[in-house]
C-alpha cells in the first residue's frame, strides 16, 4: 500500500516527501506561467527535494516507485499551465474520431468552413493559438491514436480528454521504469539510476503535467533497447518503429546501429575451442564453429542490419498507411520542414550563427542556416556511426546521447520537453550533463522576460545563462574529467 510505505520512512525523508506534495500541488493548481519568480522558486525547490530523496532512498526503490506514482497523481485534474499544445492534441483526436484526416486540414481552414463536427471547436482553436491552428498536424500516427483514445472516452469535455491523455503518459512512464530497471540490471548498473528520470520533477511536470508525449516515445525506445540487448532484434525493430510513430526523433539514431550489428563486440562472440586430437595428443584443433570466418560474420551482421531497418521501415509505413495520400506527403513534409527553416526558440549555437548572418547580410538567414544545420547533423551522426566504437549496448546508447546532444546544441528550436530523451539515455551512461540541463531548462520559460514589455524577442541573457552551465558541465565531463582520471 502507498501510504503505509510512506509512513515507514524516517523523519527526514518524510518531511521531504510532505514538502514535495505541497510544492507539486502549488505547481499544478496555483501557478500562472508568467509568474516567473514563483515558477523558478517552485521548480528549484522541487529539484532540490528530488535530488535529496533519491540520495536518501536509493536503497529503497520500492518507496521511490510509490512516490513517483503519487507525485504524478497530484496532476490528474490539473489543466496544463506551461504549454498549450494539448488543445491541438484534443482537436486532432476529435476530428479523427469523426473521420477527418488531421494531415489534410488546418484548424483555421476547417472552422472557416463553418461545419466542424467537433465539440468546443472555438475554445480549442483559441487555446492552441493561431500559429498552431494555421498549420497541418505534424504528430505521427501512434501519437494520433493516443489523441483519438482521449476523444473516444471524452469527446465533449476538455478536462476529461486531459485526464485520459495523462493516464496514457503515466502508464508509459511506468513502462519505462520497468524496462529501464531491467536494462540497468543486465548492464550491471545501479537500478536506482532510473529514478534520475522517473522521479525527476522536469519529467513529472513536462510529461505528466503538460501532456507531452515524449514519455510514450521513450517507453518504446527503452523497450527496444532492452530487446536489442537480449539479441531479440526483430522485436526490437518493431518497438523502435512504434517509437518513431509517436515522435520522429528516433530516426536520428538509425545509422548508429551499424557497428552493433556488423561489428559486434568480441565479448558476445563464441569462444574459440581448443581441443586435443586422439591420434596426436600433442596436436591442437581449432573448433571451426567457435571461430567463424570474419567475412561470414560481416555478411551475416550486414544482412541482419538490413532486416532490422526493413522491419522498422515496414512497420512505420503500415502505421502511416491509414492517412496516406499525395496531399498528406506534401503537407507533412512541409510542416516538418518548418522546424528547420521557420521556427526558432531557445537555440544556442544557432543563435551565434544567426548573429553572424545578421552582421553580413542584415537579415535573418534561418532558412539557409537551418538547411546547413541539418546537413551538419547528418555528417556528425555518420561519423559517430562509422568511426566510434558502438559495439556494446552502453557504447551504442552513449553514441545516441552524443548524436542527439549535437542536434539540440545546433537546433533552431529546443523546447523544454525535448531534453527528456537526453535524460533517459544518460541514465545508462556515465554522463550527467542532461540531468543538469533538466534543471536549467526551466530558464527557457523566461526567454521572453524583458524589461521592456513591448519587446517580444527572446532574452538572450537568460538563454546564455542556461547554456553556459550546460556546456560547462558537458565540456568538463567530456574532456576535463576524462583527463583527470588519466593522471590518477
């Protein structure tokens, strides 16, 4: 039972738990996004309490699991207060439920026709904002299924839809907890490390609180990695396809599987058997089955890699198939391209490139820079795929962490909830900069805090503070910490 488990805690953890309940409740039901002082204060308090709880209770993972569930339960009846994306989620689910393709119609266009069979249409349009309402949906099909389930159970009430989606996200989080712990066990890593993700207030607030479906995508991704570690790569491919069908982000990881399949770790190969011949006791025969030809191993690995990619591609296409049309392809491609060529928020290296572009051209060259960033990210991922050791599961996950980190460091748009994927990957590595970023990312909500309220541009000083800390920890972990170990 939950409460007996909590009451068995010692006084100090019990006080911390009580403060967490109070602070989470205030965050969920008594916070306005523009109250920046309160926002930062509550978040900083929650992060401190979370860090202390994991430290004190790392030997009691049962209590940490109960707390992770209890803290999420606080948000059940709360309307998201830091993001308005959920209005679009509800809209997409309801129009799919009515047989309308969300990839072929914008919200504004449908409402302008005056014949929209969706309850609370104007309220949803206003809630999501004109920018969202003027574009086609960019959410993949499995994500749309979640939205449709919400419409199935609550097609007339916004709070009802919120509750259904929240339950789905919470269920995914505990799937991540289950497979994450099992993977940590298989890797001989401390299982309590999973709580740096599951109990993190950033995850609880952004996923459970603000209804971002990165949590569902991460669930399928971790399940896939667990199956891959067990060498059940066919099912791992299916789970990976499901992850892509929630959010497209895992596509960036596909090239990184090359060495895991084609050049597997020697620790997983069969040992060479040395036997003594009966005819010649002093002679030795090498067991040919135990020492497979390298060329055959390469061919088999390459063949398995192709099958792995084929399963992923086929499953993904099947999931998109119900929405297929030539118009869908054009609309979806154009909507995804907007993230590279039109939108900008909380960037870091991109903003430096943008400033340089301004000094030479006198205008924002986001379209050009966005394309250049996409090419650069592809090149870096290919380098990580072919020139870095990615033969073991930990090496593979570390490569994923580096690839996605580079993308976010150069991206034009980095919304807070994007960091969730970095955080879960870091759990299985020695790197902790994503944990630091999960704390510093709250500053992105202050991006439009300017002394002159008429100024709607981002406050670059706030962004500089966020990334100075993140880059500082990243560089220290990657270079300074590694060099220090060499001289011990």
